[in-house]
């Protein structure tokens, strides 16, 4: 009898210990975050920026977080990404910075026209001069954490017609990000493009031209429908990677810091990879027959004057935007511009 009791005790103890182990293991179950982007899988902002940030979050979390990323339109349409993240229906999103202008106007600082000239200045302004901190403060008020800011090469104007002067925009149907809406001052009319399918819109004549990142000439196959690219670039662009703030805060400070530091430590490597795609894309597009047109200095000066008005307009949008513009101008003055 004593032997049976001893055996029974050992069995019960083993079950109890296993139960405790199982409960402990359950507590370590991976956190799953869903991220929606505004671009298809053929866009460099998907396969360079977002895929890299996904890996960095997972590595930085020590495997505690799994990030599932979805191309444009799978979970929500581009215009609804922000609301979906704010409401917590999904945990993260990748957006064109200007998509958040209505709730955090300082976000426009990532893609100000004729601002930073290359990836080095882009990184310096955001991460060394603290532009990202100003944006984070404004985003946080809307239940969003700005994890990081990507680098997306350069934004030029792609078109089915040649742009040799500012006057060539007159009467044309174009799509542009908010930071370039001042092009309407030269007679262009902006139109919406469902699903942001610029390829089809230009091919069918729904659009005469649009502003986009130059890497997609090759990797988005835009070279097949784009006949002309105007230079110099308008913007050194970058996307914003946002996380629902409640989901972010739930991690606790130590894990937040671990992830944030890991992303920052590897951010510039992602910048350099993106630039390599840009350089390959330009050559491929030229070989395909796309014409690159350099605008006369006098016309570039007209564009820059119009852009200054936009800078002033942004400055008055919110206290955060005013602080951002002040910091940005200090940076440009430091750079001698």
C-alpha cells in the first residue's frame, strides 16, 4: 500500500510540475503583430524596408514577437491603414509620411520638397538632429508609436509627356503625395488612383504623370509605361513604420528599448540596400528607353519658390509642425543651404 501511495504521489507531483511548466511556457507564447503596407510586393519599400524592419523587430525582441506583413489592400485599403492601426484592429502599418498629415502634421518633415539631398542627410536629420523625436511626440497623442523612418531613394516625376519646363504641367492630370500638391500652381490637376495602381492609370491615360520613387521604374515595371522622368528629384523620401501605441506600451520599457535600439543600429544598412536598387533601376530604365530630362535652372527655381510656400503652410499646421520646420531649417542652415 505504501509503495502504491508513493508511486501515486510521484505521478501527481510530476503532473503538477508539468502543468506548471506548461503554464510557464504559455506565458512565453509569441506576440503576433500584423502590419499593413500601402505598396505591392514589387515595391522596394516592401522587399527592402518593410521586410528588413520585420526581421529587426523579431531579432530585437529576442524572438518574442512575430511580425506578419501584408501588401497593399489585403487587410485594408491604403487610406484606412492609419485608422486601422489607431483602433488596434492591426498592430502596425507602413505609410507614405504625408498620409498622417491630418493627425500629426510634423510627419510631413520626412518628405519636404528640396530638403535633404541624400541618404546621409536624411539619416542625420532624423536620427541625429532629432526630427523623429518631434514626430513621435505628435504621433503618440493619436495612439501611435513611430518605430522608425525608412529611406526610399528619390522621388521624381514620371510621365507620358516630356516635362521640359514648368509650363508643361498645364492641363495635365497628375497624382502626387501631399508634399507636392503645389505643382497645381503650374496648371496641373490632381486625381485619385484607386488602389494606387499607377501602372494601369498611366497606361490607360487616366493619369498623364505621377511622382514616385525611382526604384520602381525597374522593380515595379513602371519603365514599361513611363516615357519620361524629370530631374532633379523633388524629394529624398522615406516611409513611416507605425505601431499601435497600446500594443507597443504593453511590451514594457526593457523590451521596447531592446527593439528600438536594434532597429536603429541596423537602420543605415537598410538605407544603403535601398540605394543600391535605385542605381540599378536608373540604368535599367535608361537601357529600356525611358528618357531622363534635366529641367533648366530657371524652372527649378520656380519649383523651389512654390515649395517655400508649402514649407510656410506646414509650419502653421500645428505646434509640432512648427517645431519640426524650425529644426529642419536650422539643419539646412548648418549645411550651408
